C-alpha cells in the first residue's frame, strides 16, 4: 500500500486550478479526449488516477 501524506494548501490549490483548467478547455472545445491527451500525456498511471478522481466528480456540473 502506498504511504499517504497530507497535501499542503498550495498543492490542493494547484490541483484545483489544474482541474478547472481542464474543465474550461473541455467546455470550450466540446471534446474531452484531446483535452485529456494534451494535459496528461506525460503523467504516470497513479497520477492519472488521482487526476480522474478530481475531474470526473465535477463533470456532471457541465452536463446538466
């Protein structure tokens, strides 16, 4: 099991900003696949899963 650590306020803010940037780009383009590829092409698998946890729960806000 991976050791967990508490994220600093700056890290949390940076993750939220990145998530909002992705959502904004998706909303403007209307196509999620190229947006995800552009933002996360070099990210490892564990980091990608963490990013998905941040992004997908908020998707419903844009689909209403």
